[in-house]
C-alpha cells in the first residue's frame, strides 16, 4: 500500500516576485506577514510532524512567492533548514512554486542538490495577449523553455493555469490546456480567476473594464479542460483556490470562488457524459444510470441538479443512479 501523503506548507509572501499580476494580492498580504526564514521552516516541519502518524510521508512545500527569484543565499538558507529533516527521512522531499522566467540551469542544479523533487510553474495562460493584459511580466515562450529545462533536470513538473483572466476566452483556455499537455507535466492545477479585494483586477471590475468569470463559467469550461487532461492521462491535482476564512468572509468580491469548485466541475463532467449517452441511445422514460464506486453523488449533482437537468432536457419521468462495475475508460453507463 502506498504511504499517505501530506504537504507541509511554508508560505513565502511575495518574496522574490518582481511583479504585480492584476489578480494577485500577495504584495499587500506580504506587508503584513513576517518573511519566512530558516526558523519558519524548522518550526513548520517540527509542528506538523508531531501531529502526523508515522506512516504518513510528508513533503515540504514552499508556496506563495516565486522561490527561484529569491536571492540565492536566501533560497539556500531556507533549503538548508530543511536538509537535516530530509536526511533523517522526516520529510520525503521538497517542492517549490515559481514563475517561468525565474528558471535557469544554475538554480535547477542548486534545487536538485538540496533535495527538491517537484517544481510548480505558474504558466497561467499560453496566450501572450492574456499574459500581457494580466501583467504577468513573462511570455508563453518562457513557460515552454522553463518546462523543458525542468524535465531535462529530472524534476517532477506541475503546471498551473488560470481561466477567466482579462482578455481570456473559453477557446484561449482550451488552447492553453492543449499547450500545457504538449509539455508533458506530471500534473496540473487549474485556478479560475477570483476577484480579490485590494487588487488591480478588483479596480478594473469596479470600473466595468473586466467581466467577471462566474462560478458557472468556470464549471462549464472546467469540465471541458478536465476531459482534455484526463484523455492525456494528466492528473488535475487541484481545481479552484483553496477555500479560506478570508476569501469566504468577503475578500473574494466576485469571480469563480466556491468552496467546492472541484466537486462541481467533476459533477459537470458526469452530467455531460450522461447527456452524450442519452442523446446517442434509445431509452425509456424511466432510466437507471450506472456509475463507478463512490461516484453516485457526482452523477446526481448538488441538490440533485444533474438529475433535474437530465429529466428536463430529455423529457424523462425518473432517473435512478446506482453503483456498478464500469468498464475501463468509462464513467457512466445506462443500466436500464
Ligand atoms: S508572479 Fe505570482 S506572486 Fe508575483 S504577483 Fe504574480 S501571482 Fe503574485
């Protein structure tokens, strides 16, 4: 059996980031937070480890800023603090997140020497117009170059993309997903844009210069992207921002913020598959759909929304959803 995995997060507030992306509020947040140092790393590992069972494999993750854009000596201080824990096996590896234009050979050699295994790259879009409108400060060719270099050095590569950015469209997001797939990442994270207070995007939105990417927009598009990544055998390891008290308490002023966004998208995938099945087969008006183990709620949808939609669209009387043995490569089948 695979050991359970746990991430020990160390937040690097805006450290190393020369930018001010329109959607990001980290510059404001970071002014209120103490910068991370060696003690932050040591304390984070020790307090997490004391609360974890022995059979859990813990990985240290530097999130928030752009790790490889921090001055080299500060990167080394953070990594050196983790080294004793890596040597004793208290942590199994380290992951860092960073920007595509902050990756070069020398820094990759350093990360490898300090036991970093995974690099998460914030691509956000592969459309240069969208990147410019979002003030990302890098182009799509930076992502291509960085992704290839990361793979060449043997790291596990996670690519992050956003949907609903300024100037973005559904088709541009689909093209972004296809370009990310062509870079063969080991996983992707998809973050639909959330309008956070105290950001340039919030101001654009208030002035009517940005049309918000609603939860419904994100779910619709997300289901398309999910299918693309799934067909390419690339796991979507996160869909949507992690819910937090701050975001739920009002910092998320608009856009695609929902505490269970990933669940909504997975459920929409099931709805779309059931639609395809019902459109292509003759069936009764009382039907039974079969899904894999543990997937009944994904098929029925929140408050049975998928069932209601299918009944209405296909003029059905009733739909039952049952667990069944589903053939490999399928998610939904009609049992009756
Ligand atoms: S690069 Fe990352 S940390 Fe820097 S402003 Fe953009 S989103 Fe924020």
